[in-house]
C-alpha cells in the first residue's frame, strides 16, 4: 500500500478505535484476538495477520495500548468467520488480560 493510502486508512482506523474504545485502556500485558467476518472468501494466513497492522497501530495512536511490542501485546490470534452478505462483514477485536488466564 502506498504511504499516502496507508495514512488515510490509518486515520480511519484511529477514528474507529477512538469512537469504539472511548476511555478504554487495555490491560498490559494483553493478548489480542481478531475475528474477521467475510462473505466472499477467507484471506490467506499471511495476509490476514498482516491486516492486523493497521488496527494495532490505530489502537496505539488512540491510547488503547501504549505500544504493540511483545511486552504489551504478548500474542495475536486471528479467526475468520464466513457470513452471508457484505453488510455482515466486520472485524471484532477481543482484548484479554494475560494475568487473568
């Protein structure tokens, strides 16, 4: 992705994170679970993990996590779920406290 296109997408993700996570601070250290809901076909494994970069960067910029380094985010798991329509496509991010496991 060209850097200017990446910047625009990142700004969208930051806005979404601020809107969805008003006042939210993730427990540190934490584990992240990304649930991708798609209607056409699943992404290749390497691409679906690479697609987590924007939301992670946005969570950092929005102040939800202090950093996305291994001391803050200890693991990242991605699940893909088939849905019937494009209207049902979404990404759901679950943040878990490592100490509670």
